[in-house]
C-alpha cells in the first residue's frame, strides 16, 4: 500500500524567527497590518508499507535524525493511505 506523507516543521515557541519577522515588517511597509507571523517548512513524499503505524514510526525517526532539530523545531506528521 502507498501512503502520502506530509511533515510540517516549525520553530518552537520562543525561538527567534528572522524570516517571519522580515515577512511581518515587509507586509507592514506595504500597508498590511499582520501580527504573529509564523513560517512552516512542508516536506511531502510517499512511502510503501502495509501498516500506517509502522510508517509513522519511520517518519518520526526521519524527523528526529535528519529532517529537523528536535531541540528547536516542532513537527506534525500526516500519514494518509492512497486510494487504490
């Protein structure tokens, strides 16, 4: 079975986010009043397997070992089986 995987990675609360700060300032200069801008990195891919829980465990391992820094990042994982 093929699964669609989506990982949303964001900085933990309290971490400095210069990209979000710059976006907020730039939008303000354009006349838009926005507050509390956050940036999120989205990673999407597919994996084959029979068990969505085993797939999720593998994706958590990928996040912890390579895709993000668990000290400064939060992440959310979505594992959705493809319709056949």
